[in-house]
C-alpha cells in the first residue's frame, strides 16, 4: 500500500569509499513546488545535476536542501615542481634591472616563490565517472533515510486526517438531526402564534403546512451535508491511494469549506450555528495538516 508522505524530513549518510569519506545530508520543508538546492565540494561539482535528478525521482514537491562534504584520507597526492624556464626568465630580467638601473640586488627565494608560475602544481587526475558513482551511492542512502522519516510523519498525518474527518461526520449528523427539529419547532411556534392571534377562529391548517414547507426549504441543508459527506469519503479514498495527494486534498478542502459555509448560512438555531463553527474548526485543522503533505 502506498503511503502519503510529509514534505518535511531529514536524512543523513556517511560512508568511506575508495579512501574518500562522503557525508550527505538531505532536509526539506514545505513548499508549493519542488525547489532543490545542492551544495557540494568543487571536486565533485560536476555531479550537481545527477544529485538533483535523484532528488526529483524521489520527491515531487518541497524545499529540499542537499549538503555534501568530502574528506580524502591522507589528502590528495600533489606534485610541485620548479618551473626552471620561468624562474630563469625572472632572474635574467632582475639581473638586467640591477645592472642597468642600479637598484639593490635583494632577490631571495621567498620573493621568487611568490612570482606567478614559478612552481608547477600537478594534481592527480580524477576519474569523474567512478567518483560520481561513489557519491551517488551515498546520496541514495541519505534519500532512503530521508524518505523513511517522511513516511513515518505521513502515517501520523493520515491518522490525524481520518480522525478529524470522522469527527466532522459526527457533527454533520448532529446538524441534520437538529435541522429537522428546527422545522418541527418552527411549525409549533407558528401554530401557537396563529391561535393566539385568531383566538377562537378556526385555523387554516393548509396555511401552516405551506409556511412550514417554505421555512423547511429555506433552512434545508440536506444537499450540502450529502456533498460534505461525499467529500470526506473522497479524502479517505485519496489517503488510501497514497502518493503525492497534497494538492488534490488542498482543492478538496476548498470544496468542503464551501459546503460548511452554506450550511452555516442556513442554520438559524444558535446551537446548530455552534456545531457548524466546530465543523469549520476541524476543517481548518485538516487544511493546516494538508499543507505538510507531499
């Protein structure tokens, strides 16, 4: 079964491969779209695109930061040699400066070493393909830990959303029951008022029925509660399917809020109005939670 995942997570992997210690950290926070940033040493800068592609394959949205550090055991073997042709050129020019212009001959090894290209620095050639392969192995391990954390948080979000959905269903049932009672109470009040006004005159029962029917139609919330129940069922179905459902849930929440607002506008009873406020509060909590879902 595919689970929903949180957009927030953290994963870390440290491993030494071929004398190089790689440390890879992956962390993310909520974001409407996928925004990936990779920081890595210059020696493996060529691997940035490969890292981003690996992230893209695992994550559909979120602000993702990947930090990569590399430590080479014993350091890289670097050969430094004296560039004799360049050095002799400097010495010849300096000797000419001394003889022709009479300046002090204070040439020293320290001064010469600071001149450009006096030394030739030879670094070992890096096998980029092998280095990238080593790096990506650690990246995938970090992503696995990161994904596991997101799944764990996703399970908690799943339980919370289902629980709040059930609470809303119970509140909707109270609204439906109370709404029916509101119509009954209205008819009783209407009949009592007519008896008071007309006193001994016969009451037109058809008029009472007509007025009660008009009132019932005005405050009827059946259509809205049916749609709200349907939306809650859709939410559970999305959660069952798992995957990246955050955006779909966000849209569905807009529809649920619309139904709740309509129900609230039709409820004339204070007690029912309070129940609708509770429904809206639960919907707001669900909305906040869906902001964390990938």
